[in-house]
C-alpha cells in the first residue's frame, strides 16, 4: 500500500532573534557586581588575576567563560576553599533584576508578528543558567539557541526555525553586519545602543549601520513590523 507523502513544514512568516547580554540584560552591570564581589572577598590582586585569566580565555575560546576562568584561577590557588563561594555567587546571581526596563514588553510586542527566539553566544553551563534565572527562557517558551559564534551558525538557526524573514536584535554591529551579509534582504537588523560595545566609537566606524537603531530595547514596542514582512 502506497504511503501518503508527509506534509512539508510551512515556514513561519517571521522569526525574531534576540541576543541576551547588553541587549535584553544589562551584562555590564553584572560584571561590575562580580568585580566588586571579587575585590571585597578576595582582594584587588586576586580580582585582577581572575580578570586577566578571563580575558585570555575569551580570546582563546571566542566567548565569555566566567566559570572556565574560575577553574583556571583555582588551578593556581588549590588551597583556597573560599573559591567555592565564588561560583555560587555566579550561579545564584539575581539576573531577573538586571533585565533592561521593558525588555519583556519588547518580547511580548513582537510576538504579534512572529515567534521569539533567543540567539546567544556562550558556554553550555553559565549562559543557560543566566537565561533561565532571568526569566528569558520561559518568556520565549524555551526557544533558546546558544553557540560559540552564532553568526556562523545561521544554517542551524534556519534548520530549526525556518522563516521567510528574520529580525535580529543585537548590541554588536559586527554581528548584525555579518548576519546581514549572509542573509541580505531576508534579515532586518536592529541595534539597541546599550552596553560598552554599542558605544565603542571604533565599532561605529568599522561596521555599517543597522536597519533600525534604538536607544534602548524598550523602544522596540513603538515599532510596527508589517512593512518588513514578506508580501
């Protein structure tokens, strides 16, 4: 007996992709809190040593690995049990308190045009924890993608969330420019000018402007996306 053909999945009209750090969540504030905690608990010298290891590891891996840097720090301070409390500070940090004002409203606003998806860089332990504790995981109903270089993983994004059009919201013009170069008119790029990367004058010169520039993520609620959808 001939089997009926499976119905081909219909692509979504539009998918909204959101970065996390300094896009929906004030990660600069998180880092300042961590710096204060390390200095207060372990002293300035130990704090400086941790951040030196952190920057070296970020250069090596291509993403921020807070717990990985802590592990490297511990290798040279194996006799300091207090370090165990440092990981607790990171894992139990109240990330929901560091969401930008109206970040959740922005996610809710665009859902009238399409699904929302978190598209972030990061490690496989701390970054998911941050997204969960901030409430963002539930806000996008578990649609969370975390890569090492997300701009190089667009084929994987499309395979999982096929759409006729995509909107990417990110505080890094480098990421937006790379994705725009790959997807062309199928992508609308949105640049919220938040965080240190967004205000780095070198980045503003090196990379082209986004399709839409916002002063803050909450301003997204004032935008109508009907003109950007495929006809």
